[in-house]
C-alpha cells in the first residue's frame, strides 16, 4: 500500500523536494492511499505514478497538486495555482509521469 505523511511547509522554508507532473486521469474509480493516518482516494493514474516512483528504502519529499492542495477549498486552490510556477521552480527536480 501507498503510505505517506503530509507536512504543511512554507515554500521559503521547504526542505529539498521533488514535484510530480502527471495527468489526473479518470476519477470514477479511485484507489485509496494512506496519508498521515487518513485514507485518501486518488486517481488510478496518480496511484500508478506513486507505485512506480516510490523508493521503498528511502524517504522522498514530493509536492503533488492533488494531495498538497485542498481540492475542496476554492480559495486555497486559487492561491496555490498562482504559486505553482514558484513551487515547480524551487523544486530540486520535477518527475514526469506519462503512464
């Protein structure tokens, strides 16, 4: 199973992190993952990306829009979308998942 933790962090105080660029894909049959003790439903495409890029013996710090932005909060989504250029630019590396 995919298990991870979410750490809210200001961009200017963030540890080195990677971003994940991918297409959300079909949301009609989500798959559960575990984040900070909660079960979160993600698209099959995101789940596949996480399985493929995971490093089982090493922790990895990732910024993933579907997980790092509260998708139910329009104000947060708007603010985060305006910051995405800086979020991607500040990343140590951007991973691209084409499926």
